[in-house]
C-alpha cells in the first residue's frame, strides 16, 4: 500500500487519478466485512470526479486533493448519521453540517470516505461491536484477533489497504491501541490540538483526535489538513539532539509479553546506535498516574457515565452492548469527591511529567501484548473486562496526563503479530513530538539498512 506522500506524487504526475483511487477503495470495502457502518458512494464518486477535474486543470486544492480517507463514526459528516457504534442512536437525524475537522479536510480536497465501525460509544480498547459486527485484520493464517478499539474500523480500513489513512478518536488509547494491534502508526494529539465540535463526546476532558496511517510523515500531512493548514508545521528533528527516557517500572509488570519488551529495547538500541541519547530509569509521574487509576478509578469512566446517564438508565438500556453497559454502570459508584481528587491529581501530574522529563521523550510499550484472540473475548464478559483493562493500561497514562503520543510498530511477537512502542511528550508539545517521530522513522530506516546516521 502506498503512503500519502507517494499517492500525492502519483496524482501530481498523472500516474493515478482520484477516480481510480475511489473505485479501488469501494472495491476494497466489498471484500471486508464490518469495517464501515455507512458509505456515501454517490457523493464520494462526485467528489473524486471534481478532484480529478481540478488536477487536470492544474488547480488542485493541495497534495491530498482527491485522496479518500476513512472517518470514525463518532465524527459528524454532513448527510450521514453519527451512530457512535450504538443502536440507541439508530433513529437520530443525519448530521446537518460537517464537524470543523471535516470542513478543514474537505478544504484540502480530502474525501471523507465512509464512516468506520467502532466500540459502542468508543468505550472499549478491544474494538468488539455486537451491533455492527467486529472488523478484523487480514493477517495470514491463525484465528481472528481483536482489532483494538475503539477506532477499530479506522485501523482495519488502513490495515486492509482500503484507504491509506483514517481519522480516529482517542480517550484512553482508542487510536494507539488499534494502531499497535495492526502494525500501524497512530498519532493521538493533545486534547486542545483540534476543534472538537461535531465529535460525539465520551469524556470531554480526555477526548482527542488523530490519524492512523502507515508512516509518521503521513500523520504530519493529515494533521496539517485537519487543522486547516496547507503543509505540516513539524520538520524532522536531528536524532543526535533527541533524548529518550524509557520507563523501567513497566518492565516489572508480569503481563508484559517478552517480545514486547525485547522489541522495545531493540528499537531503543537502534536509535542509540544512530546517535540518540537513551536513558532507562523509573519515571515517578508514570508510577503516579498508574497509582491514581488504581486508587480512584478512571476519570474517563466517570465523565462517560455522566454524559451517557440518560441512555444507560433509559428505556433503551437493553440495546447497549452488555460489556459496555456493565462498565458504565460500575462508574456510577465513583462519588463526586473521588472524581474531584482524580482531577486534582491529574493537574499535578501534568506539571510533574513535564518537569521530570525535562525535554526528553517518554518511551513505553503501547500495549503489553499482541492482539488477543477474538472468540474468547466474545464468549466471556469477565475475560473481556480483564483484557480490556490490560490493553488500555499503558495508553491511559498518556491520556490522563494529556500527552500527545505516537504509536510505532516495533517488530513482531506471539504468532508473528505486531508489537508497538509509544513515544510521548508533555501536553501541547505535539509539533515537537511529530518532529521527533519523523527523526525516529528516518533513523530506524537507516539502522535497518546499516547506514550511518
């Protein structure tokens, strides 16, 4: 599958047309079940034809003009119903206007190609959905695996090559986890990075957006378009000027699969070999974030419960996935004092992590394990709950601390499935993180090729 950069080049040189790209995407949809909840084929074809005409006249709206991109069905696209993956929203009216982030994408010629499947209300890190089906990757051999969530359809649309990029949301790991499970690059922005109007909320103080792509470079291109910019604002950092802090504490977790740990250390050794400075130590703010979640619970659950209370307690409650409803009901046990203490601890830890890192990039595994088998999770609600928490436990750290994060493939583990490494910086340092990500990508490529930095 080509990258956004390569497709842009091919469009500019006339090697491919937006119409051909759209027809290929539509053909891909027909070979993959449960990836999309809705498609607007006629409008997508019209948009592709309009983009083709602009390219022919030399009036393209930008390098991404005419490229189809999948959109998580949590984001308003004019004329389509935003289901949030729930049957409780099956009779709502179609959106009357595009979310601002969609307006920005369309202004650059990006074609919002279909609304992708997700965990109901975006409230799960595993991506199962009994209402619209569960999308699965096309890994060779073996039994189906959980796609990761909640941005399951967005990740699988990219993994299967239906589109080259997709937009997801992330509240506790919903971009980073599916990217990790499927060998993709996922960028979760700081909460304030994008205009969140027109995005169905889950936990407003934690909700964020971001792209799922195959390269960091593609993430920077889509990030710019999502913010209404003509070109990325991040340029590659110098690898020798980057400092990485690997948190040693997570290595003591008995659930951490050896391949996940070994692949992380291998990536860091490669970066060190290319000139980066790598330090392995215990990060106090990381331990503090884990302690807050262990003692008080998850802030996102409290906010989601408050937001969805009328649905959970209303006449349609039985239409909610029991795996989701059970967790939302449990969040009702969090009293206001607990929530207030969580918020205060969060404010303190956001300051603490920035001070402790002192400019360094935090390094963690994205997830402690590879994508788990799907069938056991569908059959056992208690197993689902345990694996869901384990899958989100490390990405929740960055979400609680409002850290932008980039999940990058780090190798393979059990059954040849992808493992992933998570690079994060303090809140608001998105451009610096993307610049570091570009440098990491180049350095790892050079390391694999045996070239000097």
